[in-house]
C-alpha cells in the first residue's frame, strides 16, 4: 500500500470528507495540520502548487483536493492507486451481464 499524506486544517469540511472516504476504504494516512505548524504551509505549496486544503498525495502522486479524489473514485481510478484493485484497462466495461440477470427476451 502506498503512503498517503494529507495536508489539512481543523475547520475544513472537505478535509473531513477526504478522511471519511479513505477510512471507508480501510486506508491509513499521515495528516499534516498546516494550522498547527505554519512551516507546513510552504511545504504544501511547494509540493502541490496550491493554497487550499486538503491537499492529498498518494505515494509521490499529487491527487489534489477532496473533489479530485472523489472524481478518481467515481471513475474507478482511486482503488488501483491505493493498491486495492488492479488498474483498469482502456475499454474495460464497468459491468458485464451474466446469465443470472434478467435479459430482454
């Protein structure tokens, strides 16, 4: 599993949502609170080129904020980044019908 680093503040609803999404997936992360250590603001800006929180890194890959991570999850791209599923190949169907499902007759 890759290391996950999240830059956050205490009063950030998107930080809470990002942590909840990772928690639902059984992931652990390092939280860097920029409101408690102002030196982390510069570190976050250098790494992400952004000023808002959360800023999320999976390994060395900069995911972005909560909305970016949620979009990756909706597209089926987050789990492979987290090591939870093999990467999807282009053209893979997200769902295939099997014989137990109702088919038009």
